[in-house]
């Protein structure tokens, strides 16, 4: 007959194993939490330095001192200084994209005029770039932009704004081209303003660039007025009316439930061809 003490022994061993495993899991979670907290603190300190003193001031030693960690911690978490700057840029862009997402959502819910909403997005981006020059230069690096999920989210928000303009029948070029034009113009406008000496920078340059872009992407009759009251107009009529109609229908094509998926795909292809002419 088996001794009851052996069962107690085996049972006690199993319980101890479970307790040890639980303690290990708690330790791993705690370490992960501490790691995230340390990482966030370092990014915040580096971001403040970048914003207030420029990229040259962001050294691993200065950031480590400011965050209360050892320099090797930065190398372990970010690899090198460039990795740290990339994390700072990603954090800043993610925060800004969240603000823009709220604005886009509010504009759609409130049925805000789509062109005015596009102007609002432009002003937000220009203001962000001029207020954070070193950070904007980092974000404007094409290679870094391709790797950045936050940058892609920002471009998606611009595409959503452009789509609303197209749905309203007011876009004269294909949506993708409009997104490319506005994005390129916005980046170029900020960099052009920042290229001038600080005491000679003229933010109104960005306003003029916007009016030029709107004149290119909006249909005829979409008169735009800049801050000095000068009027500009979209593209001329003629074939432009057909193109605009194709662009408007193309924006709605994915939601045409009366058509099959294959039919919607074919319709979108036809409309893309018309819009590209």
C-alpha cells in the first residue's frame, strides 16, 4: 500500500512548481513594464532636448544623464544614437497623427466642408513642422518615412481628407495624385521656410504653396482665396468635367453594394483610366 506521505510529497512539489512558475511570470511582466517605462522616459528626455536645443544636443551621455540611466542602457534599448532619434521621431509622429485623426473624425461627423478640412490639415502640418524644425527634418527623410508606421498613418489621414473632396465632386485629379501633390508640397514648403535664417522665415510662403496646389487639384469653379484675398481657380472645363465625374464615382465605387466584387474592381479600373487622361 502506497504511503500517504508520498502523495503529500508529490502534491507539495507540484504546488511549489506552480508557485515558482507564477513568480517567474510576474517577474518577467514586471521587468517588461520597467523596460517600457525606462524606454518611454529616455524617448521623452531626448525629444525635449531635440525640440529645445536641436539634434546636436542629443548625445547618449546627455540623454542618459537626463533620464537617470547609464549610457549602455540606451545602446541596449535603441542600438545607437540614430536608433534613439528614430524612436523619438516615431513617438512624435504617432502623437501628432493621433491629433490629426481626431480632427479628421470630427470633420466627417460634423460634415465640415471637405476643402476647408483639407486646409485645416495643411495648417496643422505646417504649424507642426515650423514648431519642430529638427524633428521635421528627421521625419522628412524618405527612408525613415518608409519604415515609419506613424508616417504611413499620417499619409492615410491625408488620403481620407482627399477622398472626401473627391466624394463631393470637387477633385480634378486622381486621388492618389492629389495625395502625392499635397504631401510633396507640404514637405517642401516647410523645408523651404526652415532653409531661411530664423529671423527671415516667412510662413506665408506655405499659404501661397497651398493655393497653387489647390488650383491644380480642384475642379473649375472651386475658387480658393488666400490670406491676402487673391483668388485662384481649379482646372478648366471640357474634358475636365468628365475626369471629375470619373474621380467622384471612383471614390464611391468600393461602396456600390449592388455590384459584385468583380464588377466593382472592373469599374474602378475603367474609372482610373478615365481619371488618368
